C-alpha cells in the first residue's frame, strides 16, 4: 500500500512538471497570453520557469507579436478589462523597458499588433476612425498609416493581422454584414486590397509563403484549424474536433514551416503542436496549473541568454508566485 502511494505521488509530481517538446528548434522558447494571470508569459528554454514579460506594464495585456530577432514583443494593452484606451507597447523579452508606442487616449483602442518579418513595421488594428481599421507604423511608433481608410464598408479587428514572409502583404480578418468573417490581403502600402477567403479568422502565413493557416467553423460546431494553399486554392482541414464542441484556434507556424502551434479546448492549460499536414497533434507544453492559454508563439533564442538565476532574477518565477 505504501509503495502504491509513492507511485501515485510520483505520478502527480511528474504531471506537474512543465513539458517542452523536443521537436521544436534548438534554443526556441514559447510565449503565450495567459488570461488568468493577465500577462504574456515566456517559457525558459527548459520549460521549468515562466517569465512575465508584461509585469512592468500597467493595464491588461492581450494579443502580442514577437520581433523577428526574438529580442522584443509588441503587445496590445488595455487600461482595464473593459475600459479604453488601448495602446501598443513594445517590451524586451526579459520584461524590461516597456514603451508605449501609440499613446492614445479614450475612447481609442489600438490592439492586435503584428511585427513584420523584416522588423521594420508593426501592423495593428484601431478604432481611431471607424469600428476598426488596419494600420501600420514603424517599429519605433513613427509614421502611422491607415491602410483601409478608403476600403469601407469594412469592420476590421476580429483577430490579429499577419504578414507575408517577404513583408510585402498583410492578411487580416474583416466582419462584413451577412457574410460573417472574411480574410483579405492588402499590400504594405495600402494598395491591392483583395478578398481571400470567407468564414475564417486568425490567419497565419507560412514561412515559405505558400500556405495560410486559419480558424473556421465552416465544418459546423466550434472552430477547427484549416490551411489554404495559395497556389491551388485548395483547403485542407487540420483539426477535427470542432464538430464535437471542442474549439481549436490561433495557429502559429514553427519557424521552418514544419508544424504549427495552436490552442485547443482539449486541454486549455497547454500549448498544442501539430505537423503542417495536421498529424502528430499533442500538447507540447503544460505545467499542471490551470490556466487559459491564447496566442502561442515560438521565439528564437537571442544572443544573450536569459537566466532566472542571474541577471533577471527579480522577474523570473513560477506561475504560483504571481
């Protein structure tokens, strides 16, 4: 009986240990938005600790986007849970030096940032003129431009936009009355607006530029994740639990395009992974603490190592410490 009790305790202990999948690129880390902690959290490389990237930002962080070099993230921050204004911040991946790039006042809400792969610009959604328009600005907050000012009637802003790998186009979600959610693409300079796909949100352009992953309930029930081949216009369903009432959403590509991270109601407290063809679906990170995870991204490892024992000891800690 005592031996059985030991095995049970050991099993529970092992389940509580954070897990990171060995399939991910060496040195990569996973960042995600935790709505319970109200923070953007970053896993240490070995998955044993979490860094709160937004601990120094006053407000309620939501969706975020990492810079191409993995040194910073852009994050939408609300003043409160339901209270404007909302602004776009950038913060270092050690949680230091948060900067408010957009400096807006109520009732303006800037949200859903997306960093361009070349690092030069950040796209975001704002209600500065309409219910929502697609804007771009330089990565330092300068030269703000409204790309969809002349493209009404569009209601933009239902999920974060996403850049093509060459940084020349942006794919984004639009709500059009009686047509639900539609994906559009637009050129970096605001020209070439084009309807891409109906009934789709949370687009993610593949690193080779050939595919766009997205979430959709086109199969009935809750959303599943699909991918669109831009060369053949063929759509492939990658997850198949939406019809069972289990939501899957927010795809994000692994840097080499071999797979995707995503969220799934099959295990809300985990970051999920699947191959690019939908195979090998499994949770690749969890730590045994109940949380609601959104917007998972892989961050490349910057040249300076992040060490919870040394330079950043004041901000590192497990979720139970916050």
